[in-house]
């Protein structure tokens, strides 16, 4: 069987890892012919990571997850694949191209852009909503990683109930292997660990404020791990000397 997986977000953060894990899982567990579009900027990285899979066939494109040029080019790719017997088209995000094949699966990770936690501009929020509406309308199945996301999605699009499938996110074998290895701990004391970038919806600011209220009562450090966000950061200073009532 021939399938397509959109790799526009390869080397992104969460969605990029989702794509990589999904591609490896299907390539490892099946003998399907897998076609995937990949940003040419990351060609060498992709070949280093996936070049060993003889059943995965990359199509390298210019970087551009939502611009008109790449939506048009991806449309041409999937239309040609559909003509040549490709059966399933999976998009790990809502960035569907102009032409959407019949058997399309789309993953909706969350509806954060439609909430108060969205810290990008209003135009990006509007564009996300447009793409989300199209994804809900045109896809055959919608994969969500949690029941909470499913419920949020169905509040806005109750007509899509039969399409929505909850499939929890999975851990890559490499991550499990590394966690099973015994290594000398970097931090000797007890600690509370935050893992993630510094986007507003990660709620890091409130975590720091909450920790400041109890830090003298617990014997734990607060450890923050994760890359910096390219958008807005914790722009407002946090005065930990002032405790709220």
C-alpha cells in the first residue's frame, strides 16, 4: 500500500517530533510505500535520520508551512500520488494544501490559538481558524491526542463527532532507551521538573509564581528544561519577593 505523510514540520518542536515518531513507527512496522514532503533546508538531517528506510521516499520542498507557494506545490504532489494509487494522506497539523485527497487524516493537537493563551498576532489566529475549519470539513478522520482536545473540538464542530479519534501521543524507542540507562544525576537534590518551551500556553509564568510561594516550605529546586520560544517570551518581570495573599 502507498501512503503519504506531510513532513512540513520536520525539525519543528512538538509537531516535528510527532511527525518523526509517526514516520518511524509506520516504516518499522509495515512494508508500505511511504511518500513524504520534507523542507529542503533539512535534507541532510532527514537523510541521516531516515535514509536507512528503503520504503520511505522523500520529496524535498522549500520551507513554507502555510504560504501559498508551498500549499500549491504540495497540492500537485498529493494529486499526482493519488493518481498513482496512494491510498492514505496524513497531515500531522491543519496545514492542508489547496487540493485535499479523499482519504485524508489530519491531526489536531490542540485549539490553543483560539484561546486567551495565544500570544501571536490576531492574523495568525484567524488563519489557524480558517485552516482548522477546512481540515474538519475535508478530512475523513481527525486524530486528537487527548479526550480534552476532542471535547474542545466537538464544542466548535459538533458535526464532526464521527470523524474524531483519540490516539494518545507515544514515546519514541530512543527516548525509552535513554531513560532506562543509569547515569549520574546532574542535580543531586529533589526537584520539580518543567519540560517545554516558553510559549504562553505552557503556563511557565504561573508555575514560577506558585513555586515562589512554597519554595521555603519544601526542599525542592525548580528545574526548567527546554528551548527558547522564537515568539514572545516571559516579557513581564516576575518579582518573587512579593507574596500574594
